[in-house]
C-alpha cells in the first residue's frame, strides 16, 4: 500500500523537485497532493 502511495506522489512534479525550504511548506504540498489523489479516486465512474 505504501508503494502505491509513493508511486501516486511521483506524478506531482513539485514534490519530486523540492524547492521548498521549510518543513511546513513541504508538508502542505504533500497534503494537497493527497487530497487531489483522494478526490480523483472517489470521483471515478463505475465500470460495468
């Protein structure tokens, strides 16, 4: 499960190249990425 989360996070370029110097900004970018990933997962159309 952790490997999947790391693979999803690799899709966000701002997280791959870390320009943020403060831990708070870095953490905020990760939270934002997790929210986007979560919203993408729950908005999927069911396939039948």
